[in-house]
């Protein structure tokens, strides 16, 4: 991995100033993501700064969970309200392969610590990949039976990829409901978990937790997308997929300019992302992003 030099990354003060302006416009919910946000030094300090801004009611964290066990309690005290943990396999060797060396025991310890300190809801993000982890769908679903977790199955997305190799890993999420049927489970629609975003939510009858399906490729949810991303290097991205972005860093200290730039980005959110066209080799209407998910905050 090639990391950006420190001087190109927004400081805590710069992030807080941007959020303070947005809170004045009605923004109430924040998500810290990456890459891996827990590798940022003193992250609880940033959480505390953000949680003290009037109007901010909810701060979530998306994490790979490796450092979560050590920092969960401090993050909770600082004002973090909930977590999403990325976990694409429950098998140690497979998890190590997917994550290029990760230790699943640390992630499971982070999950246990999140339950212990009272983060709610706790979501587990599973990117389904054909012939890689699709044989674990049942195991992930079983986690919802006696624990109040939400397992969120996500379609594999072609973000920042060149060529068509990603198609070899793509798997429609109909496979999840098919697995429920094979296991003999009765499934019912569930009310949306707080902060569920684009997820279609279900519950196995009698289960304490739920599971969600997120179809960014086969059934895009662009019409209801209400998210803007502020990248670590100070750019606003209206859409995860397209290359459009607007630098806000140079306007920090000018509240009206920041407001205008965010309204501009919001007004330019596209009607759709056209990821599905990559499955059928149709031409795209604009230029997809060359940034990887870790550079965007996916």
C-alpha cells in the first residue's frame, strides 16, 4: 500500500470545521470509514470533537475490527454510537487470504468488545464473492439466531477496477434467500435497523438479529441515496462510483463557501451509477472513479 503523506490528509481540526458547517445545515449523522479508520492516531479524540458539535446525534464507525477490542471502550466514552465490522469469512485461513494476512481472532474479539460496551446496532458487512465465501452464507445467517446482530450481505462492486475480472467474483444476492430456503428457515421482512441505509432487511422467524441485502449492482438504490463522502484528502464525492469530486479543503475557514460547495455536490448526485452496465459490456455515460474503495470511504 502507498500511503498519502501527512500534509495531504485533513487534520482533526479541519474535519471538525467542515462538520460544524454541515451540522448547521441539518446534518445529524456521521460515519467514519476508510480504508481503516482505527489506524489513524488518536481517533477517539476526533470522535470526541465531532460528538461535541451541536446537532450531531449519531457517529458510526466502519472498521475491519483488528484494533477494535483495544479501543472500543475509549471510543464509546468519546461518543461513538455504533459500528459496522467488515468480515468476509469466518474461516481463519480464508480470512487471512482475503485480508492479506489478517487475524480473525482479533476481529471476533473486537465484535465481543462492541457487544460488551453497548454499541447498537452492531452490523457485520459481508461482501459475497462467488467461489470464495458463498459457502459460508449459512454460517453468517446462524449468527443472527441468538444474537441481536445484523448481517449485511453486499454485492461485489467494480470500484476502481480495470477490466472485467471482477465479474468472476460477482454473485447476485438471491443466493442468500435461496440458502435460507435450503436450511428450512422461514424468512419475514424486518423493520429497518437504525442507520440501515440501502439495506433490504429480513429476519429468520424467531431470530434475535436480522440480515440485510445490499444490491448496488443488480438493483441500484441511487434515487434514495442521501450520502456525501468527504475523503481523507479533502474532496467531496457525490457518488461512490463516479470520478466527480470537489476539493473543500481550500475553503476551510469560509463557511459560506463550504456550504455552497456541498450544495453543488448534492445537486450533482447522479440518477444512477451504471455499474450493472459492466455486466453486459454497455458503454458508460461518464468516467468511473479510478480510486479504490480504501481511498474513497466506501
